[in-house]
């Protein structure tokens, strides 16, 4: 899946790695997590990045929807957000 229109495999690998880290973090915070959905510009393959030499910087955040089986786990969202920053 392409997250940007850059066509640069380095950009796609970086974003994929960051998203995978967020999914792993979500799994640690939410024991009954069913899935994580990526929406917004990166979900549509239109994410914006700045590439300066070897430095790659996403210009926007990732819009994630976390779907779980236990509504009581929603109280953990603030801690997840803080850990994800």
C-alpha cells in the first residue's frame, strides 16, 4: 500500500515502520483490540512528507481508528495518545 504519492520506497518504509510501531503500542494499551484503521491523507495514499537528503519528515499526523471489543478500554485512550507522541 502506498501512503504518499512520492513513489519513494524510503518514504513508504519509514511510514510503514512508524505505523507498525503505533499498532504495537496500541496492542500494549488495549488488550481487546480488534483492528486499527488508517484514515485521512495517509490512508488515501496522499500523505505529505518533506524529504531533505536522507531526512524524511511526515508533515501531518496519522489518523487512526482503534476498534476494540471492550468499551471500558476507552479510558486508556489518553495514556495511549501521550505514549504515541
